[in-house]
DNA sequence: CCGAATCCAATTGGATACTG
DNA sequence: CAGTATCCAATTGGATTCGG
């Protein structure tokens, strides 16, 4: 019965307060924002702290401004840490937190699911190229 | 070994062509855009076709313009269908496709995961309210 | 080296008015 | 009813410059 399946999917949602619901949505949006996942993937693959300029090099296409903004947001959400070494010139290192690493598991699942259904998405778009 | 775990998460990614990689990212972004999930949830819960105005009523806070745009995008991606009944006044009905319903499964998992770790996110934000 | 500040172009979003 | 069109305010994003 499709009805029950789809509505049960979001049952957990009703247990949330409006404030919690909003926070959940906000986190979901920030996680999936333009550069968040790309930056988190670089940090995950690095398996250790990375300097600002290393991240900038490895995230292809990102601007300095966008990287700064992305790192700030990820830090606010507790997904990465920022460590400043007050030297001259200064050194700043970023690293995934446990929360950040844990998050990549369900995110990768969704990503993988989309990649697996790519023919469906490509076909849908091809059919409606005139819209 | 954390290294292997995190890097394996995205192994599938390397099998994608650059074009497929881009399409995957695009779909992921559109799915998680401001109103997409809210609209899909309404359609999922309706368990049947819904008229434009019914969706507009039930998605709290959405503007008519934003709803139109969201529905168009979901249709292009093959996640919903749009059926026009050329009456006067016209009637238009929207409904989830199988692809759309399937998608809600991994999406709900991610959503649920975030909701489950909400204390972590709230704590992180509280600590850094000064940033 | 890291990033804040500034300037400017482009995109987005709401509100309103109008049409088949 | 279900949009499209238009106007306008606000946000976003790149490029560049400057500073600790």
C-alpha cells in the first residue's frame, strides 16, 4: 500500500517541535548548499587537518570568498573545526569533526541513489527539453 | 580505520563521467532546494492527484510564484506529473511519479538522521553564536 | 598566508496586475 | 483557476584590493 509507505516516511517529522523542524530544514539546506559537500569530501579524503590554501586548490572551481563562507557555515554547524596557529604568516587548519564524518554516511547514500537513477533523470529531462 | 571508511563512501563517485557527476550534483541541489521537499511531502501524503490551489494551501508559507517554479522543476526532473484538464476554469493536477516516491526513501533517511542529531547541531550553534 | 572589505553584475523572491 | 508578466527590493557571487 503506497499510501502508508509514503506517509510513514515522514512520521518522525511530526514528533518535532516547530523550532526543531526549522532547524532540521536549515541544516539540510546548508549541508546541500553549493560547496558544502565538495569541501567536506576533500577534508574526508585528506584524513587530517588541511590548510586553507590546500582546500582552495583541491575544490575545483571554488572562489576564495565562497570557500571562506562555506568553511564558516560548516564550522557553525559543528561539522568541521578551525584551528588558528598565530604565526607569521598565520596558519589555519580545518578538519572534519566526528559529527561531520558521521553525516557523510547518509549523505553518500542519497548521492549514490541519485547516481544510480541517473538514466531516469536524464530521460525525464530529455523528454521535456521543450518546457 | 577512519581513512578508508570516509574515502570509500564516495568511491562510486569516481566511476561517474564528468557529465554524470554534474547531473547528479544538479539533481541533489534541486531536490534539496527551498520548497522541493515540502511540496513532494504534500503530494506523497495526498496519495493522489492534487490541484494547484490545494498544494498552495497546504505548503505553509510558499508564494504562488515559488510554487509554480518548484512544480516546473520537479516535473522536469521526472519527479511529478502535471495533468491539464482544458476546462473553463482550467483544472491542473499534480502527482508524484514512481521515481518521486522512490526518492523520498533516501531523502527521509537523511532528514531523519539530521533530526536525530539535532542536539549536536543545536549545541554547536550555541557555542559559536558569537562567530 | 588567511581572509575581511569593497564594488559591481546577476540572480532571486515577493507583491501586484493581468489573461485564457 | 492557474498561471504569466512586470516591477522592485534584497540577496548572492565573482573580482579585486587591502590588512594582520
